C-alpha cells in the first residue's frame, strides 16, 4: 500500500513533538496547571488530526481498490470516523 499522505503526517508529528517539548519546558518553568492543561489539550487535538489523515489515506486506498460495495463501505466509514475525530 502506498502512503500518499505520509509527508503530511510526518510534518504534523514534527510539530507535535516540538509542542510536547514546549510543555516539558513549561513544567520546568513551573507554569500554572491551567496553562499546561491547555497545551496538552492542543497536543491531543493535533494527534487526533494526524490520526485523521492516516485513516483518510487508508480509506482512500481501500476505496480506490475496492468494488462498488467496498467503496460505499469505505466512504461510510470515512464519514463516521471524521465525526469521531
């Protein structure tokens, strides 16, 4: 299987990694918990976004390589997952 959106996923993960390092720095600097929680929430949302790109890429692949029934199922799953993420 080809991972067409891998560069986008890598870019997102690099940003997330930097963000996590920033959170560690906030902890070292004894920032307030509300500030830290806000940043952790942002990282969680960013991880969900990266996961969404991966799932979308996988479902696009399935849709392109499936019959009509498989394509319909892949599209339904894609819509469902997008609502969750």
